[in-house]
């Protein structure tokens, strides 16, 4: 059972999304999250699609299925004004994971 702490420096996965409320602001083919300073994390993702009307909204939430357990999903808040969006890639700073 997960104790609420992370011991790995990075997490990777396939499939995921940035949500604004229940709407998908962006969807991902793959993603990687690396531990940053203090409680912050850095998301790097390969974009499948983005919705211009939603991607600039706040608050956004990164979500992805927990593939290793096939039970539940990851969820991190995206820090405001931290998105860097290219044609195929997205980078964002994430706050502490939600439980």
C-alpha cells in the first residue's frame, strides 16, 4: 500500500491528460515526471491533441492512469503560468500530488 511518499526520482507512463474541470485541455501519448525542488515536480509530455480554448484556463490538473497497479490514477495540479507548449511536446511545473 502506498504511504503517500515518493522514493523514485521519476515516474513514466503512457496516456494522460491535462484537465480543466472535466474537460480535456490536452491529451498525451507518453509522459515523464521528475522530482524538482521541494514539493515541486516537472512534467514532460508528448502531445496527441490540445484544445486551445481550455489549455490556457486555470486551474489545470494532470491526470494519468496508474499502469503499474491498474487501479486508480495519478493527479497533480499544474502551477499557473508554468506551461511551455510546442507542436508536439509540453512541459509544466506541478505542485504536490493529490491523494
